[in-house]
C-alpha cells in the first residue's frame, strides 16, 4: 500500500501464537513507512467530509452524544448501527486521551462533547494539522506516555497497538495513566476475521511493515490482563469493503505482476458499505469481524 517497496516476513510464536514482523524495522526508520497520504492523517485535511464521515458523525451523536442522552427511544432505534464504529465512553467534564490519534478526529469530537480531551500522535505533520484546527494533540509515542500517573478517566487506542514496537509496554502505560475505575477502549485488526482466513498473505490488514504485530482477540485480552486490566466486554467491528476489495486488489496484482499501489478512495465507497451492511452485521455476530475492540477497566 502507498507504493512502498520491499518484502517482509511474518513469524508466529510457538508458545502464544502471536504473529509479528521479523526482523522488526529499526525504531528510527519507522517514520519512512508512513507517507503523508496515510489515511489516518487525512481525516481533518479537507474542509468537506465525505458522505460516510457525515453519517458516522451523526451516528456518534445519536449513540454517544450528550444532546441525545435523554432520548432513549432514538438511541434504541440506532443501537444496531453501533457495531460500525470504534467505541468510546463519553463523560462530560472528565479527562480523555486518544493514543495514536492521527489528525485528532476523535479528540475533536470528545472535546465538543464536553470532555477535557487530548491526543498523542507520533507524526509531526499530523500533530501540526490538528493543532492548526485548535485540537489538543501532542507529538509523542505510546510508550512512554508523557503524562502523570492516574491522569485520565477514558483512554482510547484504536488501530494503534499493532503499530507499536512494544505492545506490552504500551498497555502498561495506558494502565498507568488511567485513574482507578477508568476505562480503556482498544481495538486491533482481527486475525480471526473471515477476510484474514480467505486472503492469507494478501489480507490487507497485514499492512507490512506498518503493522508490527497481528493479534487474535484472546491475545489482546491476555496482554491487557498482564498490564493489570479487568476485561469488561469484547466487540467486533466491520471494515468489509476495505478488507475484501483491498485484499482482492493485492491478490490480483500479485497474479498479473501489476502495481500494488492502492488508493483508499477505491475501497471506501459509501454505497458499497451500505449494501454490505447486513453481511457485516452477520460476520460481527459470528466474531468474524475485521477488527476486534476490547473494553478494559482499571480496578
């Protein structure tokens, strides 16, 4: 993806089953694998958001936003759509941290909903883009986090842990900065997904060399338990259009020897997502969704 050259090897630990890139890229060279067109840096670059982002924004408002807090019937009607989006806990007046926040989309939303929200992002240009829009994002890494212990009530880490050179250290840091009783929402690509099973080495979520570790739901929970967390719940999320169309693109490109560059716009069409919505719901119900999110709590 993004026209980066090179071949990479994944190996599996014979003890725990964790898959990881071997050899691991040198920490100082990781930045070169994240070009400026990387999707996580683009969400707040354009003045006009696409149709899907507008839909997500409205769903977030209905499901989590304070303005809908008393409208139980409306929330109940939209509840089946909750599986579409990464989860969060909204508590106005409380402190919120998003680790690996990209251009700060989640931070901006939580601040708008009354939380004292900040984000951490490694990419300098993404941090600059967020700061220019008045979003509190600091440059830094998942481990160590530049915050005092027991600072935050809610921490999210969506599509980030698989990028971190030391996942256990990152989870230990999330545990450290959370207050007692605080909640963490952490999601990663699901190695037990249908797309991973069907496409194997062409599964787009392998995303080497950016994804250093590939987790199963069980492994994510085990890593978090070692950090000290209690498990609250596990949820499965779809990214079916990207997973299937993107993986098919890689498979076909390998067969015919074509360029493997992939534009995100090719696989993120709103109409395809809506048409495949019932199938996505079924996969998530069967725990075969493209990503897995586990909600943890600090005792």
